[in-house]
C-alpha cells in the first residue's frame, strides 16, 4: 500500500488530490538528445537498463481515471502517455511530429487527408489499425460526452471518414483544413483499441509501458512493454504517485522516496539548484500565467471592465512576486514565442488613471469582485494577493477566495467571474479550438462569438501560411483588445530529480512530446 511505504508523506498531504492544470497544458516535446538532457554528462551518457522510477505528481483524488480521453491534469497526461499513443504529438517548437501516424498528405483542396499508420501493436499483441483510430476519434466526438479533444476534432467528418486499408485512413474534412497534423496531435486525442470502454481495471494501449495496478488518487504502476514500436523503455517499471502538496513532493525527493518530482516552486528551485543534493530542471517559459475573466456575466460582460483590468495589472510585479522572477511578462495573449503569435502588438503596461476612467464609463467606479484562487499551482495565491493590492489602487475591491485543490480546475470552469488560471504549452491553434470557440469544452472565459468562430474556420481553411498568419493575428488583436484572459506572465516549469536520474529532456515544454517522457529516462 502506498501509505504504508510513504508514512511521512501521508501526513503531509502526499495522498491528497489537487489539480495540475489541465488548462493549460504545458507542452514538452522534441526528441531528446544527450546535449539537452538532464545528467547526460561524461560517464552517464549511455542508458542503463532496469530499475523502477517513482515520479510524484499532483493528482485529482479518488475520481481519477486512466481513460486517456478524460486526461485533464498533468498527472493524467503522464499516465496516459505511458500507456497510450497519439497519431502525432507536439515537438519542442510545438510543431506536429509523427507518432502512430507514419505520414500524412492532403489533396489540393485540403478537404481530404490520407494518413498512413506505422507498424505498432497494442499490449495484447494486436496491431494498431485504422479501425482503432476511427473508433477512438468517434468516441471522443460523441456528443453525449465531454472529452477534452472533442473541439479539436470538430473539423473532421467522422461519419464520412473511412479506413482505406488496415493501416490507411482517409479523413474527410467538413471544410478545407490546412493544419490537420495539429488536430492529430491534439491534447487528449489518444488511440485506444476498437470497442474499449473500460480503462481503470486493465487498460490496453500501444504506449511504452503496460498496466500493472492503479489506485485512484494514490498510485499507478506500469511495466516496460518490450515490443513498443519506438523501442522498449530503459526502465523496468514506472510508478506515478500522487503528492498534492509541493512540500510533500520535495520531501519525498530529498528523502529518496521518489526519484522525480513534478512542478516545483521557484523558491524551491533556487534553494536546491547547483547544491548537488538533487537536480533542478528548468523548462523555460513553459507555463502561461494569468487571470480568467468570464465575459458572459457581470462585471466582465462589459468589455470596458475587462479593459480596465488589463490596465490595472503590473506584470513585472506579478512575475517578480508570484514567480520569484522565474519567468517573463505576458501581453494578454497566449503562446509567446510560438508560431502565429502576434508579437507586433505594443506591450501593455499599468495605467491606473485610464483604468479608473474605463470603470467610471462602465458605471463600476466602486467595483467589488471575487477572485478564485487555490494553492493548486505555484504562484496562484501570491498572484491573487498581489493583484488585489494593485486593483485597490484603481478603486477596485477584490475578495480573494481560496478554493479546494481537489476540485479547483473543475469548479472554475463555470462558477465565479474571475479566477487564477494557467496553461501549459500548446499551439495557438489548439488554445483557440479548446478554449475560445463557442463549443469549446474548457472555455474558462466564456468567450463565445460566432464571428470569432468563423475567423478560426477561415484560418484553418487557408492554405497559404502567410495569409493564415494574418487571420490568426486579426483574432489575437481582438483578444488583446477585449478578450477574457489577462495573461500577465510565462513561468519557467521546474522539475526535480534524483542525481541518478538521466535522460530527462530539458528542451521540452510541459505537455509536449518529451515532457514526462519516462520511456527515455534511465537510472544511472
């Protein structure tokens, strides 16, 4: 039992469940090289076989599931990518990289794509076929379900799409779509065996590890799959354990009870970096940090109030105070440095006089608003306190409300009007499709505009990349002007490992392919 092997951690909340932002999923990707991998120095560069790696993540409590289509938190994704594969995944630059799909090609009108599967098998020895892919995608797209990737798969006409052979699929698109590879790499778009509905007792995937055991909110154990298409993992076993408190993850790492601790605070990183006891890995600029204003309810249904809040924020003070300086300021747009990012817009700065004038125009001079936060993520409670003090200078009273770490990410999707929010890395296209369209399943700002939806479809249907970038810039200009995300910074993503852990990719944003890539890690 986990609590018998980690008695000290139980008292520290080791088994408590908290969210590790699905919402923003951070993307880690790219193929690991020894030059960019943790601990891959002289004498340690050659991978060694064997051993069990124990990795501590914040989790989701007793409601956790191994259903990969429900993966929402970072712990969910780590478990899902151990067991399952997608057709594609995001590289370090957030471009789509082939995985189970060996290649893809479109027709001239971009409304039909041919995808060819590579030779791969599920853990029961059966081959991964076109039939499995179509079943998986149709399951995700089920209108009765709320699977994360549903909005991303929306452009595909799954009724018309078909298997052309055991390893060939013709995807028919509802409209010309230039970026189908991004859809194939979508967060949560995992391939499961045809007909699979039960995932918590004995899930079968095609990933690098096979299922051994699962105790929701506590532990999941996986064993090396020797027939993995990309080569068997170096580790014999992987155990993902739940430790919701950052202090519990750190203490477990320092005490030798785990070898990998996900999501450490900037202060922890500074305290241990270069000291030799553990290895600190920084994935720079991985995590978007901000506040989500719900645009469908008072007071943020008035765009002047949202614009005032943009001007209340002192972004540098938030980065310095909430992130201990481990990050860079944002400009109210997601995806800084990514393809299609509108970097030509002026950097927004604090302007309290203009903020007060906007609030006065909106009839909200003495505005009082609640701000939901939680200790669920590094910097959230600090950011809430800092922003409360900044808002007071503009005459706004903010009531900071502390939410449950167990349910925060679910609670804030629909309740309240203002909340702390973050996201991992993903393409700007994916951020839009999953969070900013009328039917997006994780639309935390309730941004629902049919004309905005139409612009997204236009961008997707534009073959020429320069013209497509112009449409995305138009969309971002509108979000910059009146959107619901106040994005004040981009944080470093900090991991901790035991010194004997090698092969951890440093050049991989959270949620990309090479983040939590435990099949490439070994114990020296």
